[in-house]
C-alpha cells in the first residue's frame, strides 16, 4: 500500500508540474492575444476593455515595454496621471536605448494639465542620446510645438557643425 501511495503522489506532482510548464509555454501566446485585444480596444476607444487587456498583458509579460507604455497612455486618458507616468516611465526604462519610450515620456509630460517642460526636455535629451539623427527632425514634430521657443529645446535641436 505504501508503494501505491508513493506512486500516486509522484504522478500527482508530475501532473501539476506538467500543468505549470504548459501554462509557461503558452504565456507568450496569451500575452500576445491580450496585447492584440488591448490595441483593438484602444483603437475602438473602449478604454475600459483596453485597460483590462493591457493589465493582463503586462502581468503575463512584465518586461514587455510597449505594453507598459500603451497601458500608461490608456491610464492617462482615464485621468490617472500618476499611475500613467509610472507605466510610461517603466516602459522607457525597460528599453533605455529605444527612442520611442523617451518620446512617449516627453509627450506625456507635455500633455499633462500643467505641462512639465523640464521633464519633457530631459526625456527628449535621452531620446537624442539614442538617436542623434532625430535632432534635425524633432522641431518639426507637432507634439513638441509647445517647446519650440524654449531655449533648451532650441539648443537640443540645433544642428551640430
């Protein structure tokens, strides 16, 4: 009887391990599906559904920077500026050499009810560190029109001889 119990216990443990491994192997697919649902919901302007799907996505793929940044955008549009900033900043920090994260962060700071120009300029400086060729184009981006007269922005976008 002892041997049968041990075999049964081993089989139960192996079955549970198999289920756990199966869930891990499908994690990427589930994260991608949640991402697609979130993007589709955001495109349809269903912010509640986008939020739920993107929260599921970052839970399944906690180091997927674009999911954090899009979730931050959704949170911002829902008026949750503090949490939005955390998500967008985290997404930018996950990929410090990705110019898009820094541009998203700069855009966020400028879109706040009380724009934070210094923080936006800091983010733009990091973006230019990643992509110096962007320097000549940055002043033409409509989303940075608020900064065009700022001396620091002008210095950042000045052509280097």
